[in-house]
C-alpha cells in the first residue's frame, strides 16, 4: 500500500468510537498488521484500494491510517511529545500527578495567543515553520484533550486498554526501563525519552528485548538525531574535511539555572556551632532549612513516582522536575544532555565503547549530583581511525581556549568541538549549526557529498512512520542503548570515585570490582525490568 492509497474504512472508526481493541474488522488481519502495511496482509483482505482523496482531500489522514498512542509521564517533556503526535489517535494519558499535569496542558493551550504573537515576529523561515507546526498541533490536541482516557498507574492502563498500539514514555529516568519493558511485553511500540535508562544493565536489557521482538518499533527521544545538521556533521567527518579526529570536547551549561545539584537531602541534622561556617556546617544548615512543612500534594501518587527506587518522603525539591539532580531518580547533566551532545561524535566517529573513564567534580555527597563535573573518556582505535579522547564538561565549565578559536557567536547552552589533524569542527546542542574552523577551511571544503537521507518529519513522527512500516526509526534501541551506556559510564566513574577501566564485552569494570555495583540497581520489592 502506498501513501496515496488506503484500505476501505474499518467497521469501527477508532478515532471517533474510542477504539475497540487490537483486532479490527479485517477478518483475520490484526490492526497492527494493517498499520505495518504488509503486502501479504493487504492481499488477504480482498478489499478495494481507495484513493486517499475520497476521504477528504490532500493531506487528510484516514482514521485507519492513524496509530493509537498512549502517553506515560505527560506533565513535562511528554506533553510536548504528545503535542507533536496530535495528528494520530491519542487514546490514553497516564501520570502520577494529574493536578500538575492538567495545569501544564492548560498552560500550553492558553499560550496559543503568545505563540501567534511570536509567529508574527519570527525572523527566519525555519522558526516560522516550527511555530506554525506548534500552533497547529496544540490546536488539534486542545480539541480532543478532555475526551482522552486518563490513568495514574501505567500497569492498569496496559492491562485494561487493549486498543493501544504504541506508548510514549517521558517519566523520570528511573522509571524508563520498567515501563518500557512492560509495554514491550504487551506488544506495544515504544518511544522513550532520553536517557533511555537509569542504569547500564537496564540499557542492555531493553536492547536485548528490542532485538528479540523485531516487530516492535523503538525510539529514544534524542530529537537532534533526526535533524539535517546531524547528518551534515557525519558527512563532514566522512569526507575527511578535518582529517583524523583524535580529540573531542563536549560541554553543556546544565544543570546551571535549570535544576539544583550539589545540595543535601532535606533532613534534620545536629545544629552546627555558631562559629562554624565551613562547607559541612553550611550543608547542615541547608539540610535543616529545607525540612519545612511540605505535605504531599493531594492527588500525587508518590509511591508510583518512587517506583523501583528507595522509599523517600515527599519534598517539593524532588518533584516536579527537580528529580533529575538526585541519584535515586535521575542521572544528572550528562544523562540529560549527553544524548543530545555526545550523540554526534559517538555516531559520526563510530566510537563504540570506551576502555577507560574518569570523572572529577565539585563535592559529591552521593545523594545529589555535583554542581559541575568533567569526565574523561578513552576510546580505542577503530580500524584505521586513531584512538579518541573525549572530554565532557557540565555546570558551565568550558574547554580551555574555546573563545580563541574564532567560532563566532556560540549558543550558551552547549556544544561540541572536534579536533582533527587538518582542522576543527564545531557545533551547538542537538548538532545545530555545524561549521569548520578556521573559516578558510570551511570556505574551501564547501558542502560535503550527501550520504545520509534527510528525515522530513519530526523525531516523534519518524517513529510513527516506522511503526507503520514506511521508514526506519532514527534512534532505535539498538543504537540508543549503546549511546546511553557511554553516557552512564560517566555517572559510574563519578560514583566509583576514580578512574574505571571497562570491559564492554563482559559489561565489567576490571580495575575496581566494587564499582560494578553501579552498573545496575537494586529494585524495590514489587518492581523489576
């Protein structure tokens, strides 16, 4: 079946009737087989191929072509993912805090006026297209939002609602693997926000499960991987524009001004002597000051938020959003932004796994990640390619000499610098705005030969099209799990307190056996991947 044709209308229109299960009225053909577009399944129906225009003209998507999607964790980034998918059938939403989530959605809908005002002031065609898409998708979602089925417990949703084809998971990091694994066990396609998992063992588990279930389409939410600029970076490297690369620097300003790190848990501690104002005494005062009186908000399912992690009393410094800076639930700045920044060198240089990793940082109390870290990765040679030393900087730390490179105006959010034996390549977060240095090299190289097909849709819609059998997913678990493992090795070396030497084939740290405990987590009773 081509994109310009379709199967005759289903007896039950899932979009209008709320869906009736995984098997539609195609005799023995399942709805999932239909969406995958398999030729044998279509032939078996004996149904007439009907031109798309019969159902409503150019650009109309017949109800039977739409995917039934559920969102799990939709108060933050998940809300944006669901908006990007608003043209599909959003049949269920799940969140542990519906008071917060409802407020977030209403704020997005109420912000349509401001989006229109920004559209009027858009400076570039790209910015204008992006705002137009957001306005269109927000309008679509607002019209159907109140009628979408809601859940608090994803397990109940997966058990009860049989019409779901695919799920988008955008919960805190520590829940990604348990929910993704459960959804895959139910046969659902899965889109998981970055980082793919909280631990390395979980990343490998999801990769194996995806490999064992090839009909399930997977994607990690590192949206920069689907951009034209990301492919241009690969093409510069493949063309040898900067020669052999042996050094890479990657930096982000996170967590600066986004979420707190380097702070103690809110808890009563012995009062320090009034004359004592060293670091420990200050942290004692801060821990005491944060205790306060913060009852759990009504409607927040805190036990479900905790999931596989340890039992910790609710505090607003944990939820919403600030969970990312706490070891129990998040993986810090490198877990948050590594998927957008380490992604490019990992992909374009085919780095594989490092043999050694070492993280240095500001003070680390093992509960909240440090305010700033630097992580040193050593990647071995790959065939004729030389070894690569990659350095990660966060907390607004920067590579030395960056300003002297003549790179022009750089985004303050972060970037990547490749150092080759013929020149340098620099780009911003998400692979944006790649250019060669010095400028004379950029001018002489010009545009490299195009070797990578461009993705014409959003990262989310690329996944949807892959679910329908039209394209390959941009960042499937087979790739995303390996990238996530590299990122998380930075966290492991931080928690280990020193340099680790890594045997990737056996997933084992060889020089510090006690550090192997940080490759996985101990799950709370009743939770597992």
